């Protein structure tokens, strides 16, 4: 009987550890891209929108 209780205790510990590691991976997966994008994006970006309508007419002779 003693071996059964140790096995159950080990399984509970393994399950708890797997839950913690899984949660850490999920949080890292969700937050790391945001921080990487924020770090590498420039704060001095000029917003110069291109005109939507271009002159498609050819030269008139």
C-alpha cells in the first residue's frame, strides 16, 4: 500500500509541475511578441499616407 500512495503523490506533483510549465509557456507565447514588436518598432515613424487616386491618364499629344 505504501507504494501506491507514493505513486499517487508523484503523479500529483508531475501534474502540478506540468500545469505550471504549461501556464508559463502560454504567458510567454502571448506576451513575448508584444514586447518584441514594441522594442523593435521605431517611435519616429512619420505618417505620410500615399494618395489613393493616381493619375492613370497618358500624356495627350
